[in-house]
């Protein structure tokens, strides 16, 4: 199941429910890829603090582009690899 499967936009509730189901564990660390705080920050950035917002596929692509910029601004390799894994995961979810 993909995030934007046959839809042009999704609601905040759909996004939150999807991330509850799909949050893989990082190999070797035993930690989830996205912490609760990271999920909340992503929600706020994507939905702009609106009560019941919607996000389109284009806005989701722009968010991933910003994450790519974050990857290149990271100073150490460990952080870059984690951000890269997150980007790959977000692309896979959005079917991009």
C-alpha cells in the first residue's frame, strides 16, 4: 500500500495512521526510523499547523527535496546515512 494510492491528496489522519503502521527498525540499532518527535515535526512541516489539513503529492515531493538538502548540510557521515535512509523510505512510501 502506498501513501498516495489513487489519490491526489491525503489528510493528516491518513498520514498519521500510515506512519503508525509503516515505521521500520534501523538495523543494528534496534530503534525506529522515525521517533515520535520526528513524526510530529514532519506533520507540522507538511500540514502547516492546520486543524485538519491536506497534503498533495507535489507538496510531499517538495518536502523530500528539503530532506535531501538536509542530508547535504549534515556534517558527519552517520547523520547523512540516517537522513538518506529516511529519504529512501519516504520516496518508497509516496511511490516516487
